[in-house]
């Protein structure tokens, strides 16, 4: 070890402001996740859903160019072009409308929940569990910068799996359809971004809050599963099975984001199911939950000093 | 061993002893770097303290972590010693802006330590070994440099320099998981130094370091202090701390029990007379003469030709002893203070803990 300070330069420059530390915090968190194979496995599964939509749209465009044919071959399957078009357009809703993107978000939700449940303890929990916080908090940043950095990391995940692929689908459909699609459907693009924003804000706050509370992976998965799968089943049983008030469906958080997202995409809730709570109620539930998480985090970061 | 025939510290003149109501806490004879300006001090103003804790208290619910602590630190090395639970780590976290005091203020170069800008001036090496185990040492230090507000390029350069400084250049590419305790200490010190802070707060930096590494760290700390940095080092390795600095702050039960050099603190422990072992060819005669001195509170004759004197006011005692030996022509073959070590002083201050 060179005890001499010959090569250790005094720093005379200016540091960036504390707000600049948000991205380095997120970057470290993302690095921790990206180097795990299980994440890439789950992301590959999520991409399968995306590719189903991506190639479905491509198939639709191709089938529409084959309408003069009696039958077309897709691998070993022989079918009439009109039936294929009907299947893709009306059943799978691959028609570049709000339905397409809404369905995409809905299906991606399963993978998003699994990935976030696994990522929570790595992203945030470990800092609290193993006491790494002093390294962060002794640096020129505030507690809110730390939380913002973690939320940003979650936001990157959520958008990598939902908003970004949805935008790719939007662009692809525009290329397959016509340039006017981009202009005529600009509302859809805004809806996609809005849906992504709702997911980003709600999920990042919920994940950071639950991860600071539970810290470990297994309790995180159990809680996340309860929130997003068990409550969905329960809501379904109560409303559709026992004919309870549709507002019981508000306990299904993913459905709430779905309702708000549908509204943002310009879709009415009458197109979803017969018994759905009003959109504003779903938005209220999400807003209240996000506020609770924010308050919890605010209290938590004041007490973070005694957490090891 | 310090030369006990010389005054303990010429700077200790005109310094006062302060005691709390319970009489336990000893306010140190103040060294220049840890001193409140007294009205009678000379005109030369002291530089602005790099770290100032002003009547700071911190509670954890009903438990008080730090109680009315006042401490001013300037360039140099200060050891922070005390038993477990004394409040050392809380004090360090207050000083690094990780905690906000309930009462009082903590200032780093004049800025509130809670302010992010103040944290640019402080580096902290915690005693915890909790890293991101999958990162390499280089990645960890570089990440910490980015958190300090460096651009990517500058962060990389600073990382290289700091890793070289702590002797971790060759091992920097290895994952933290595979590091020994000593390597982890070096990496922790590196991340604390990466932004060239004025105040360096190190919690048990010598723990787990091999003897050669300790010497290197001690040299590094000395060099940093010479560069004008303020180092506050907590350690249970009192022998190593004594090699590093004479200047210590002793904490117990959330309070600063004493601040100053070991000799100064020892001198103030009036209720614990200094024990001095003397070997002489006339121990009985010498014991009789010593008992006549006003500062001597007791003499124990030991085996063979030794005796142990317990004396208050060591400086005056040693001056008188020198006169006595010269006048009466006693032969003194060996002279040793038995309880002037950091261990002994700490033991007295902490009530035998």
C-alpha cells in the first residue's frame, strides 16, 4: 500500500447536485438485477407475450394481403384468410386499437408481478436487511434521493416490460397499416404512456414500501402474490360467484390499473365485464394506496437511522 | 514511554477542568484543535472547526444515544474510544449527517451536516461489512464515487487513485464476496476517501487488518492528517490508537467523558493517583522520603528493590522527585508509570468497565 499521497489528487472541482445521484442509485439497483439469470428467464417469458402480439399483427397484415386465396398455410395449419383475419382482428383484437394495447398490458401484468416480487428484496430490501444504507446516506444525497433512485429502478423494469413493448407495437402497426395511423391514433399513444405512468407510479411506490417493510424475498413474494393473485381470485369469487357489489372488485389492484388504463386508452369499462366498479373509484383506490405508501416511506426514512 | 520529567504538555497551561453535576465527566484540557475559544486566549484566532457538534443530543425513542455532546475538531487525528453502547456510532452518524440531532447542531465546515452539500466534506467508513457482494471492489468504489456527484470519467479516475492509495489495485477486479476482512476494510476506507473529504470518520478501521496492513494504514492516516484533514477514528484497539494519536475523546453513556491528550486526561484524574514503579537500591529510605512529599498519597514496597508510589499531580511530583533524587543521591535504576496507558485511563474513566 502506498501510504504516500503522491497520486491522490485533492479535488478542487464542483460536484453535481444531489439530484444527480438518483440515476447512479437506480443504476446500481438495475445492475444487481440484470446480472441474475432468473430475471432474464422471466424477461424472456414476458417477451414471448410481446412476440405473440408483434407477430400476430404481422400475420394479420400478411393475411389481409392473401384474401384472394382460397386457403393459406401457417406451418401445418390450413385455413381460409378471412377466418384467420377474423380470428386475429376480433378474437385476439390485434387491430391496433385500444383493445390491443389494453390486452397487452393485462397479459404482461402476470410477468411484471412475478419479476417485481423477486426483484423487491434485491432492489431495496437488502439495503435494509444487511445495513448497507450508511454507505448511501453518508454520501451527498438526501433520503428522498435514495427512494427516488430505487423507484426509478422499479420504473425502468415496469416500463421495459409494459410501456416500451406497447410503443413498439404501436409503431409496428403504424408501419403495417399506414402513416395516417400515427396521426389518427395519437390519443392511443398518449393512453399507452398514461397507462405506463399509472403502473410506474403505483407499482414503484408499492414495491419500495413493501420491500422496506418486509426486506426478504420469500415474504415479498407471498405478499405480492396475495395482493395481485389471491385478491383477484377473491374479487372474482365475490362479485361473479356470490353476486356481491361490484365495488368488491376494487380489491383487485391489477384490475384497478386496468380500469384506469382502459379509460386512458379511451375504452369504456362496459367493454370489459358486466359488473365493474366505476373508473374513478379504481383511481381513488390506487391514489389512496400510493399515498399510504408515500406516507409510510416518509415515516420510514425518518426512522431509517435506527434500522440495521 | 513519555518523558515524565517533562511537563505533560506545555499547551495545557491555563486550561480548565469542567465537571458535570455528577462529577464524573471530565472536560479535557483543551488541545488547540479541540478547543472552545476562551476569553483570555491569545489574539491568534483558531481556524474554523472542520467538525463541530454543539450541545448535541439524540434519542432513540426513550433511549438516549448521545447526551449534550460538544466537540470541535480541526485538522489532525482524534481517537474516539468508549465501551460498546457508549454512543460512538451514533456520534459518528450524527457527524456524517446520517442522523439529525434532536437538540443541538452538527456542522461540517460551517454547513449543517444534514445538508447534502455538507456531506461533500465528509467521508465515512462504517464498521459494518455489508456490501453488494456481487460487485467487484472497483465497481463498488466507483458506484460510491458516482453518488458523490462525480462525472463518470472523473469517478473512474478517482476510483483508480483511491484504490491505489489503499493498496487494492490488484485485487480491485475481484468480487467483494471473496475479500478477506482486511480487504473489506481497505475498500471501505477507499470509498470514504474517494471524494477527497476534509473530515474522515472511520469506525473501527483497524479491525481485522494484519500487522503490516495496520502499519500502512497508520502511515496513511498520518499523511492525511498532515495534509490538513480531520480524522475521527473509533477503535477498540487502544494500543494501535495510541500509536496513531495522543488525542482522544472518551465516550461513555452517551456523553463525552474527556477530550484531550492521554497525558492531559490522566493528569486530571485526581481521584485516581498515578502509580509509578521505582527500582532503587534504597527502597525503604526512598519510600520514607517520598511519603513526605505532598503529592504522594501512598507507597507500597514491592518485592526485591522496587516500590510503587501513588501520586497526584504527576507533573509536580516528577519535578519534586527529580530534586529529591539529586539532593539525597538516591540511585534510581528504573522508573515506570503503570497506569498511564490508554487502557488504564479508559478503565478509570469508565469506572472499571
